[in-house]
């Protein structure tokens, strides 16, 4: 049985390719590449003749069985366009399938836009939230922005250059004037780091849009304080007096407090305490909203 190697490739500068990565790509039976044309240029540069097959977001599942058969016969390498596979890139489906089938999954570490941005930003002293690429629009985007805000932790996210200015405005509105860094074209010829408060960066980048690959790092914020149960009950009572249904009152209270709709609905409909302790708990810990199902 073979091994699935997750091989990191340069995010820009080809000199960041490790010797172990080159040797691994030469030795495996097949390379599964997010973009065979881009990876082909990399292989040509290092004189690697290993055959390739495409593996991207649109064919992950259809490729799964073929790649598992390859692993039965020999080793397989997975590479993304740049950086470490599986971080906001295709790979999770194959990794899970390989693990379930009993194959060894082994990392070949190297370049990572996430690690490079975290270290260079100077804004992250400890734990942080990684959002990857935010959905372009809709409730899931708003939910992720709210969850990140509620945590109070630093945040890292990827964004396209075209949407950067608008996204920074949205984040500054949701999170306030937290310190931030926009890292563009890391390790490449036009590498640039822009620093400042979110709102200031939004104005600068709206007026003078940038090009290239972008990572945004946002510094720590203040986590919202706990909401007392009495305050929650008072809010729900006011909403119900305005003739909202229990479901509508719970939805609005969740938007205001960030508490789960399911708990608020139970309280609005049945008058049960959120703590489950007969109403004796003095406060309710503020947590991000969860889906009711």
C-alpha cells in the first residue's frame, strides 16, 4: 500500500521549494495537481517527469476512486496551485478517503501563505481564527463574520484583490477599527504589506485597488460581555409585546445578543430558563449562534 503525500509548493518564489518536496515529487507514482498547467511549469523547472492528473474543486469526488486505486499500487502526491494542500484548497475529501481506507497520509511541509501572513503581520500573539475565503455573499458570510467578531480573537482570511476594498469596509463596520495588515503577493517581486486600522485600509484600497494574491490579518478585538438571563428574558418580553411570534422574537433576540436561536425560542415559547437550572443561574454565557438542526 502506498502513502499519500501532501506536498507544499512555493507561493511565489521558486527558491522556497524544499529538497524533500522535489525528491518526493520525483519518486511518487502520480501527482494529483489542482492546476496541471501551473504545476507543469514547476515540474519543468525542477526537472521532474512524474505523470500528473488534475484534482480540483470540481472533480474531487469523481477522481476519488481512481486516486485510491493508485494508492493501492504506489505512492501519490497531492499539490495545490501554491502553498500547502488542504488549507482553503482541494484535498480534504481525498485525505479523509485515504485515512478511511487505511493509507498513510504524510505531510511534506514548506511554503504556506497562512503561516507567512501570521508571522509577518505582527498582530497575532497566540490563538487566532482562520476564515479562509469568505463566501461572496449571503447568510453564511454574515454568520462567519459575526462568529469571528464574537470570539474577540485575531482573524486571518483570504480575499480576491477585486473584492478587497468592499470586504474591508464590511469588516470595519462589523468589527470596528481593529488593527489590520493586508499582505499582497508574498515572496513575489511586488510583495507589499499595508498596515493600519480596518476602516483606513478600506478607504485606501477602495481608492487605489491592488492586484495579486491577498491575505488579510486583523488584530484582536473585544469579545462581547456575557448577557444576563434577566436581560434576555426582558428583551424577549418586549419583543413578544410587539406581537412577534415566539419564532420571530427568538430570531430577533438572537440577532441582537448572538445567543442560539434554539435556546431563545425555547425560552420565548415555554418560558424555560436558558441555564436549565430553574432560573437560578445569574447569567448566560454569550456564544455564537448555532443552527437549530
